[in-house]
């Protein structure tokens, strides 16, 4: 299982911000570990990290970013499988964390 500590950013300011959210919401640890483990199962070599960057005032305080460096041809079905697992998950508190799988490859690359 992916350790949550591995997902914390190295930038001291962002690191402090992420740790503040995790301290305030310890219930997120288990969900983050499970969501990261599922991402490791579904996506090919995902790059996973946490951050607190918000773009709108209604954004949750924490984001779990999953970058998938894989061809679009294989990313699409993997994304669908991941979302099928994530969406109905009762532990996914959208008010506290946004899980964001992102395509991170060459869209023209063949699988």
C-alpha cells in the first residue's frame, strides 16, 4: 500500500499546508492510501502527489493528483475503471479532497 507520507510535496510551504489539512482531517489517511493503491493498480506507473492548490473558493482543501504517463488508448479505459471505483466510494468526501486523475502522455502514441 502507498504510504501517505510519500505523497507529501517537498516544497516546505506546500508541505506545511498539506500536513495542516491531514492533521485536521486524520480520516483522510485511509482513503488516500486506498485511492493511491487503486491508482497504482489501474494506471501504468502513475505519478501521485498531494497538494492544497485551490482554484475556486468552493474547492476542497486537499487534492490527490494522479498523473498517468500512458498512451491515450490505454488511459481512457483505465480512467473509466478508476472512476467506477471512486465515484460510489462512500469514503470519498468531496468536501475535503478532490481526486484528479490526469492524462500525462502523448495523445498520438499507440498502445
